[in-house]
């Protein structure tokens, strides 16, 4: 899963650790218990990545937008800034997610085409 992060120049960027599209047959050889354990580990990693991304969003928008601690609530300009910062982040995250889905679909189609070509070559 992509990890959206703030880049050094202050813009939102995508820090992608290792992008590997999982082969659907990768867990076929595992026992049911091992497959469940593997899925549990994957879900835990996804949860951790989501929490990290959320924490970065909060930290970035807070440090960028909140400048005074005179009141219990945010100043109107601070509230607008945090709203815009959050909206920008969410839009960017949605776009990145859509792009990775597109790439994943293209990758799956390419694999299927290769398998079909290999099956046709073996059948001849």
C-alpha cells in the first residue's frame, strides 16, 4: 500500500516502499493456518501504515496551520488552513490510490496475456 508523505520541499509526495503486486497464487501452497497468519500480518501492516499516514497528516497540518495557543479552539484562519490542508491530503491520497489500482489492473492484464500466450504456445 502506498505511503503518502510530505516531501522535503513541503509538497505532498508519494513515498512508496516496495511496490509489489501480490501474485494471487502466492499463498496457494500455504496451509490454511499459515495463510490466515499471513493475512493477519498483512492486515496489521496495513493498519500500521494507515496510522502512520494519519499521524503525518495531523502533524503536518497542525505545524503548518496552528500558530497560537491563546484559546481552547482554533482561530478562524487556523481552522480554514487545517481544513484546506486535510482536503488537499485526502484528494491526493484518493488520486494515488486510483492510480495504483489502474497500475494493478494493467499488471494483471499483462500477466493474463502472458499466461494465455504460454498456454497457446504449449498447445501447438
